C-alpha cells in the first residue's frame, strides 16, 4: 500500500511534521487557501484506488461546506490537476487559510 502523506514544515524546529495520511480507497482530503489577491481557493487531494499515484487538484469553484468532521467541496467544474505523484515523489506548496495567521509550507508525498 502506498499512502499519501501530508506534512507541514515547522520553521522553529526546522523539521517536517506529519499531519495526515490518505490511503487508497479513503475519501479525498481538502484544504482551503486564501490567496494574496483575496480569492479563496480549495484544494482536494487523494490516493487513487489502484495505489499507483496520488493527485492534488485545485477546485474551480472554491467553495466548501463543513459539518462536524465532514467537509464537502462544492464544485460544478472540472478540477484542475496541480500535481500527480507516483511512488517516492513529493510536492510542496504554501497555504494560508482562515485558521493560520502565517502561510504554511505543506508537503505531499506518495510513499
């Protein structure tokens, strides 16, 4: 099994901290990003059922709904693929959302 690991960089400790993992057949994960121009963006990430790759997409609509521990991304357009990761590959991106006063560096790794 090759899960998708989600890590955040901790600048004070100068190390990566694992904050999540998505396995094949798990529901996709999502997170929001407040861009510098004020636009809210939604990213959705998943580990494909065939276990061959993980995919990080940007939602075209940028809207979500939260209820308890469940978040639903509302998107009527085709999401834009930002990155496809095969076993051993990683991808880093900066995210600033409603819950983070500073931008964070995230790393997605298909293990």
